[in-house]
C-alpha cells in the first residue's frame, strides 16, 4: 500500500544511497590523486637520482652505476628500472634486467610530460617518468666544456600503487555498505517513531464506525502540524453526532407518534374480531379520528419538510398586519374568554408588509394559538408589531408555567413537548417547528426568549418586502417516509372502516370474515319462513355484527320476511316482516346512498 | 384476577380494558401516573399494566416508587419506546415484562395471564385440584370429566381460589381480586356467588371442595370442615 511512511523511507534511502555514492566516489578520487601524486614524486626523486649517475668523462657521457643506490632498495615499493640515452639516441645505460626498452632515446616510444603509465609487452604496467641529464663538463684549463645531454627514463612497477588504490576503494565500499545497512535498519524505526502520532491518528480515524462517532481525538500529545487536523475532525464528529442524534431523535419521535394511534387501531380491530358484536358506532368515529390524527401529523411533517403550508403559497401580497392578527384572534377569542385571558394587540393600522399571505398567516396563527393554549388561566397575551424602514418585528408574549430556560432551545424541535406523555391528540409538538420552517421561507427568523418573570416571547423578524423563495427544496427523510406512512394509514383506516360496516364495505373483505356459507345460512333462514323463496341475500355488517341477510317471499303473504343469520355462529339474529311500503322506502334509501 | 391498567390514551383504556374484562379479569383504569401510583399502592393488584409515558408522574417513576414501598405487584410495561436501553431501564427499575406499542392483543393477554400465574407460583395454564381441572386460557372448568358451565364471576372466583388452593382466603381478598372498582360489591354478593359455585360444582358422589372457615374466609381443599 502507498503510505507516507513507506514513501518517506524509500525517498530517504534513495537520497542516502545517492549521496553515499557521490561521497565514496569523491573520497576515492581525492585519495587516488593523492596516492598517485605521492607515487610520482617518489618516481621523480628516483629520476633525479639516476640522472646524477650520468657524468662527463673526457668529453664523453658516461653512466656511473656506483652512484646509484642498490636498485632493490628503491624507496618505491616496486623495483626501479631505468634506461639512459645519449643525445644521439645511443643507449648509454639500462637496468640490468630490463628486457624491453622504455620510452625515450631512439626507441621511437613517445615521452609524455610528467609521469605516465607504460604497458609492457608482458602485460604489466609501469609508472614512467623521464628527464634530461646534462652533467657539467670542465676543460683542462678549468673552463666549461661542451654541454652534452642524456635522456633518462625511470620506471617503477605500479602494482603496489594499484593494490593500495584497490584497498582504499574496498574500504570505502565496505564502509558504505555497512553504513547503508545500518541506516536501512535505523531509518524505518526513526520514521515510524516520528510518524507514530500520524499513524495513530489514521488508525483512530479508521476505527470510527457509525456506532462510535462519539469518539474524539486527543490533541494533547499530537505534534503541532496534526493538532488542527485532529481539532477539525473533532468538530466534524461533533456536528455529525449532533445531526445523527437529532435525526435519531426525530425518527424515534416519529415512530412514537405513530405507535400509539396504531396500537389504538390495532386494539380496536382485535377486540372487534375476538368479540364480535362489541363494535359500536363510537368505534367507527374513533377509527376516523385516529386516521384524521395521523393524516394531520403527516401533513404537518410534509409541510415542515417542504416549508409550505398548503397548495396556494408562493405569491407575495401586501398584508395589513392589524387586520390579519384580528382575523387570527377572532376564532380564538371564545377559547381565550373561557380561560379568562386578556389580549393586548399593539399593532398600528398602518402596519403593512409585503409577504406570502398563507405563510405569515400560518406562522402568526400558530403563535397566537399557542399563546391561548399555554397561557395560565387569567393571564395576559400581548401581540406587538414594530415596523422599521426595511424590516418588521412581531412579538407574541404570554406568561407560561413550568417552562425553564433549558426548555427554550427545544421549543422549535420537532415533536418536543414539555409533557412527554403525548396525552391528547391536538398538539403533537410540531407547531413551532412548522412556524420556524415557514418563517425561513419568507426570509424571516423566529426566535424565543423567556424572561425571569416567566414571560415567553416569540419574535418574528423579517424584511418588510420579500419575495417567497422556491419551494423545490424537500427534506429527504420526510420525502422518503411520507409515502410509506400514508399508504398504510389509508389502508388501515379503510380496512377498519370496512370491518366496521361503513360505506366502504367490500364484499370480499366481509366474505373473508364469514365462517358460515351462504347456503348454510339460507337453510337456517328458511326455517323461519317455511315454503318461502329467497328473493335476495347478502352478507353485511349490522351493528358491528357480520350477518347473512335474506329477503324471503312466502306465497300468499304480501310482506317480505327478512331473516338475519350470524355469519360466524350460524344463529338466527333477527326475523322481521317488511311491508311493501317499507320495501319501497328501503330501495329509495339504497339508491340515494349509492 | 385483578388488573390495574395505567394508560393515558382513552382509546387504549377502552379497548385494552374491554379485552381484559372479556378475558375474565377485574380491571381498574388510571389515566395518569399519580392516580396509577395511588391505586397500585392502595390495593394488591395481581398485575399492573403500566404505560411509560404518562402525564403527571411518568411510568418509570411510578414503578420506582411502587417498588420503594415494597409492593411486589407484577408489572407489565407498555410503551411506544422500543430501544434496548428503554427496555433494560424498565426491567432494571423492577418491571416483570415489557411490551412495545403497537402490540397484538393476544400477546398482551398472554403476558398478563403469565404474570398472574407467576403471582401465584403457577407455571401452567392448567390448574388441577383433586378431580377439578381449570383451563385458565380457555376459561373452562371440568370436574370428574364433566364440563361445568360457570358465569364469568363464578369462574373468576373459582380460579382465584384455585390459585390459592390450601390457603384461607378472606372475603375482602376475594372482593379485591375478583371485583373491580366499577362493581359495587354488596355485602352478600361473595357469599351468594360462592353458593352458586358450590351448587354447580356438586356432582353425584363428589366431595365438597370449597369450604367455609367461620370468621376467616374460604378455602379450596379436599376434606376440611
């Protein structure tokens, strides 16, 4: 895997290797130069020594070997070889065992300046230096004689020099390998040690799962470069946790809000099924009330998610605030009077704003309704509107009981209620959340404060002239939830209404509940009208009881005998006579119903 | 068996209350935590069906306070909260069972039935005493192989006596466990129900099972008197 640690180690080792190669080469180069220079200096010394052996004798050049040190005692490691030529090219002297001519004289081998290498035919290499010897010549009268020169070439086997250079090179390579080996072991350890905080941070991040977002990164021992990273991660985690907690709470609340009505529906249905005949008209109304309650809940949630109260929002109009508030107050005044509440409306007749009428009405309606609902009996509600040049502020204040400062931020939370029991069906804790969502739609803000005296004030602030925003933004959770909830709610309500014998009766649904067949019921019914003929027979719910109902015509009798047989027990439920006039009325009623 | 249903939803009070009554329980209903606690402390209910989210005192507080008084009434928690934490908290607070809304009525009845049996140390729904067999599920009574048809109140009384077979049960205990608050117990109603019960249980050559202990109460036992 490509990691910072591996990359860093690779880069450091590559760099180290490159530097080492350069250093080794440089050191070797310098060492080699120094060694060769020393070798050459020695060779030149030898050259000068050999040159001194060239003498003038009787006007001729002679080579006096006695002046030479023993060749084998040469200061160079190798044996010294030499060859001397006269100016004419005639060889004057050479080393005793020199089998091959050295460069110089008439050999045709070129001389080079300074010392140089010369390869012998036997393959060995000599280090060669050459010079000119011009011994002084003195005539008999003491004057200087003719000047004569000799070419002197000295050579030394360079193997000892090469051996030394090889040793130096090996020593350098050995030291380099040892150095590389050591650093290859040490560098990863150092890198790992120094990157430990980063690796630790990465491991901690890796361990964060959906279930452990409450974890936080400690910044105490982190290096300075990582502190901002960890801090920012902590901030993100906090925000994520808060969001998830809010969503989880919302899901819990949503589930909770639906659990109780569903439990109520289910219990009603199961009691009716288990004890047929217990279903009364009141149960129909209860089922309807539960369905309506759930429908209202879903409608409110959808409105929050979409930020629209109904179908007609989206246009801005000039609103007379005084008139709007009075319109809102009017239907609530009876309830306020009942609770002995006083309302003080301080809104000028000149107070006009331009905004979405449906949204502003919904927001203010919610605030005022809440005030009427939650103000302590005999309390005073105050509604004020203050208009500036560009913006407006509307305040709805009322005294409340049992509300604390800690509750204030929760007022706008979906499903939040001071009383968590959810008793009653009117308030589900969505009103202020809705109002705030609507306020945002008209570019306004809705805030709440609680005074030390227990007066809660809801403040709506916004621009005097606004254009409503687009209504395209939907809240994804509700967008997904609502269809899945609405379907079952409608189905449950329909099923229960069918079970209750309401107008939505389905023959198939009823037939599934019957345990007595039509034929069996007919036989039982005919025992109450001997000799009769079944004119009509149907399965229906009568007062919550599932019955087969037969109209039987008996020859010689103008009346119709209506016999009802319990579709579950097979018992006769009722026997009634219907006169022709009754039959006509029933037909008319059925026609009107359909 | 007497059950106290503490539930703030009127609809659930009605439907669950009816289901329990129809299943042979004497049922009292409380709409909030304070009333529920007061009732639970005042009487020895066999089972307390307690909603958790109640106005006034919440169900968890009711349960804790009830346990603090030393009451050992079996408690079935009923709630819309279904997280493991909620369940664990409820059970740790002293609940005997936990049921999440929405629930199947049959399951609620089965759990109440199980808690009632546990209240008297019985594990089976079949109570047997001498030649008497009582099926607490089907609410049927058979003696010496012959079915005996009893009225609901007679059955409740017999089941209660059978649960406490071998023990003397006072009239007030019968009134507490067999009659709910909405029934006005006349001075001789227990005596008259017992008389009817004895008559129906008397078969040719059978031994009397329900005996009267003067000044103490009644006992279901073989022999006696």
